[in-house]
C-alpha cells in the first residue's frame, strides 16, 4: 500500500511535469474504485459516469494549474472531489427534482414550449412581410399614421404633433388605413394567419 | 440472542463489474492533452487546444 501511494505521488509529479502517460496510469489504476464509489451513492449508471468525468476534469485542471499539494494522498483527494460532486448532484436534484415520464402521465402533456418552432417562425416572417407590402399600397398620409402607431408605438397625441394634424384626423387616417388594408386583403384573397 | 439487523454497506453491494465507459476515459485523456495552462503575471489562463 505504501509503495502504491508513493507510486501515485511519482505519477502525479510526472504528470505535472508534462508526462501525459502518467495520467493514463493514474486513471487506469483507480478508475474502478472511484466509479464504484460514486455509483454506490447515486445508483444511476449515467449519473455516475457524469460525476466520474467531472471528478477527473477537476483533477486534471488542478494538477495542470500546479495547485495540488502532494501529501502522498492522491486517491483520498480524488475520492473527496467525487464525494463533493455527489453532494452537489443531490443538492441540485433537491432544488429541481428529476421527473421521469411513465405510461400514465407524460409531463410534456401539461408543459408547453411557448417559443415558435422553425416552421412557425418562417410563417410569421412571411406574414409580417406581406403586411409590410400591404402598407406600401396605402396612401401616404394613412401609411404615415399607421407606421407611427404600429411600428414606432407613438400615441395619437404624439402623431398629431409630429404630422401637424388634429388627433381626430390622425385617428381617422388610422381607421381608413385599416379599412383599406382589409379591402385589399379581401379583394386579393390574401391569407394572413400563423 | 438478539437479532442482527445490520445490512451490508452499499459499496460492497455494488456490482464489481461496474466500470466507467472506455469513451469516458478516452475523453479525459484527450481533454488532458488539449488543456494547457498559461501563466501570465500571477494569473493562470486555461486554453483548450484542439
């Protein structure tokens, strides 16, 4: 046992000096024991695999940074890292418990993704493009009011101040703009739906 | 005589054939080869070189 730990120390030192083969030897020597230790806590092979990988990523980063103090205790040190990651795993799972679907109930039947999928995004883009083309067909005074209201989010008071017409005129132009757009849509059987 | 209800501790019950996947080991060795730490003015920067 004494010889094994001193060999570990030698391998760690070799690895820190740039010998990659030393890491391979260290992992080969301890992988089964560390993996079984993790599995004995989490009882899930995939989770154990993830924690095993994260453990050695920490080991590699610490050794490469030269932040490891060799005290002849490589394996206990790695076990401690694995143990801490196991605790992190359970803490994370307590905050956000893992839900597994079964035949009776599927979580996705009550959860929905509000974001548009690729197809709906394309359709939305096309509809918006069609609406812009329709707006281009409007008389200039109506187009101006509609653009200010819908695209620049201005109030009718602001529109009247900027265009120099009364609020009522601005409201009327907006109304006619919408009526005219509906007419064009009906006349040409344009379908604007998403 | 009192019954003993103690159970074998979990690590001993773990299947001895359980080992990490070969690809995980390969990933770690590749990660180690790709990782380089650059020292600069007492700062350490990590770089993953592919």
